[in-house]
C-alpha cells in the first residue's frame, strides 16, 4: 500500500507543554485548507426529477428506501453537504474525541471532503480527508503545526471508495439508480451492491427495515489502517437510526461506525446529524 504516515496518533501523548505553547502561534490551518477546497466544489447540472420507473430495476428493499427517502419527484442530488456532531474513539473504553464534522459528497466529478476539529491530550486537532477515485489522502494535524498522520495514495483511494459508497447510500440515495451500481437481491430486507468507479469495484450489503429506512450498511472491502500504514481488512458496518426529514428529504439522524475485529466489535465513531443540504454548500 503506497501510503505515508509521519507519526502515529499515539505520539500525541508525548507532545509536551512547549508544543502546547506553540499552538498559540499562527500556523498552517487545515480549516483554511478545507474552506479553500470546499469553495471549489459546485453542484452539477440539475437533471429531471426521478420517477417510479427509474427505480424499477432495483431490488425491492432498495426501492423501498428510495421512496421513503423522498427521491421520487426530485432531481437527483449532485452535491450533499452534511454536518455532524461527531465523537471518535481510539480504543474500546477510551475517552472520546468530540467535535463538529463536515462531510461533502459530489457526484460529478466524484469527490468527497471530510473535515473535523476536536481536542486530544489538551491540543487542538484537525482531520481532513480528500477523496477522488484515483487518489485520496488523510491528514491529522495537531496544534496547527504537526501532521501526526499523513496518508495518501491510490490504494488508500480504494478504502475511501467504500466510505464514499456509504455516504451515497445514506445521504444521496438518488445516486443508486445510476449504471455504475450493480445490484443483487438477497431477501425482503437486504440487497447487495457492487459499485464501480475509476479503477475500483467495492461491495456492500444494505439492510432496509419494513418501514423503508436504511438501517445498516455492511462491507468487507474496507480496511483499518494501523499506525505503521499497513491496512488490515475487516468487516465494517454503519448502523443508522432516528431518521428524519431535512431539506425536503429523509435522512438518518444518527449513525455509528464499527470495526468487527477478531476480539469483537469496536465502535470507533458516533455521529449525530445537525444539517443536510442538497445541491448547495452550507454557509458558515
């Protein structure tokens, strides 16, 4: 895997008072970089509203989710901007790191930005993901000074393609009618999807309840990246709950991100949706 990490997250524990003092000085800001990149993203041309006929080729549970999500009668989403109250965990039973997170997904050309600010060991920390199908990167910067994590590469893009697919299923389900999604029915509540974009094909299983809400996303194609940069493939699930209507469409209100490790499941992220906007960036 062609990735690069400067220092592991555990190294933050060794950053002392001197570095904390330096945090008061102005430095390179991932927040400013996120805002700069965000400003370059625009929604694509608006297509015609989707009809029930556009859903006819999909498995029954997926049709149920798309109808419930309110995609029929609306043009397909071309840009979705979601903000969360997020809490991330480094280890089971550990203290969480909470903060505001932005997630921006663009369909044409495909792009994903994710940005979060939080605190770790008394220091401000910023996290920036930037995904395109051919290349993706992740930076974690402490005190606006040190990149304690710096991942990039084409192989990392495959991992992030699973994340992008997850975003689309949960927050931009109108995309699921497109030809790059190949579907296999399983039963009344589950359907398998293979998503092909650029050089990658990734797979997942969607779980839809009787009411029509998407309640889980299961994939074996994502990998947890360890501190030395090596990926370890394992099952990844994102249970979804508390669905509600925002900006005229139905979306999950809460979600979790879970690694299914050999010693048991580890919930490393919890997310509560603040706002979702379609075909426009959020201001401020």
